[in-house]
């Protein structure tokens, strides 16, 4: 069966420090992968999506970047965190030809 | 661009009663999918129910059902026999049936916080 893993679950980082959040999917190949951010009291905002290795599309200009070094691995990064980067980050995947999304358990990032 | 609107930031229901959460969307497409996701305090996004736009019959999953009005672009969620475990944020989401580029991405409303009173 397919599973999605996202870590860490919580993270507290100082302003100006780097960031690396990782997401991996098991039990499927060539999934579409997504990074969403949820600010406090707000809905989900799509940050990046990827339809294949090395293929990254950005939806919102920001301080973050994403990479997909392997088929089932999706990484969200920042060189220097801002206070406004605080939020809840969710990774999700969708199978090719499927319309259903499956979400990871999320990472709560607090920038102090 | 498509948009999803949830006009009720918060709702409350008595345990065992029925509640309806509203969702409207705007699109020029004829083929798409609609979803309701539940986000409990754990923050995990859980799929509650989904509807294909080409299907006239409303989707049902146990105590959860939808009222899909395609012409009105309305997609409400009805929760029957509400339980304490139903307390959560509920998000309505839209997805184009076109898989190309960003069109296959989920677009979310801002959510409705549902409280269930014992």
C-alpha cells in the first residue's frame, strides 16, 4: 500500500537559519508531489508541485525552494528563514491518472 | 482562475444532530472534481468525501453526504448524527479534470471550524 512520510513533525528555527523539510512516498512510482502551507487560521496555499524528478513548479514567489532529487522524494528548503515562514507545511501526493490526493502528517514550523 | 468560497468560518452542532457546511466555487470548466477534507486538531488532512462533476448523483459516505448543484456551483456537506469526533476544520476543495500543468492542483477554501456540543 502507498504511504507518505513527512518529517520532522515540529521545528523551531531562528530567523536567518536554513530549512530542510523532507517528504517521501512509498508504494508508488512517478507520483505528482505537492508542498502546501497553512498559516494560522487560514486555508492551504500551494507552494510547489512536481510531476517528475528535477521538475519543480512554483506557485507563489517566496523565500522557499523545492527539489525532487529522487522519484519519491520531495524536499522543501530555505537558505534564510523569515518570521513570515512560520506555519504548518503539508506534503501531498497524487498518482498519475488519479484524482485523489493523500497528505502527510505535516510539519509545524515556528521561526523565532 | 478557479476559486473556492466557504462562507461560514465557524459552525456549531449538538451531538446527534445534523449540520450542513456550505461551499461555492467558481469555474468555467465543465469537468472537475470536488472534495471535502477534514482537519482535526492533529492537523492531518483526511479525505471525507469526493464528487465527480459529471455524476448527477450526490456522493454519500456513511453519515456524510453532499448536495452538489452544478448549475449553482454549490457543494455543501451534510453531517448526520454528529459525533464529538467530527469536531474539526472542514475544507472544501476543487480540482480540474485536466491533468496538465497546474490545472490538476487542488484549490482549497479557507475552511469552516465545526464544534460539536455534547
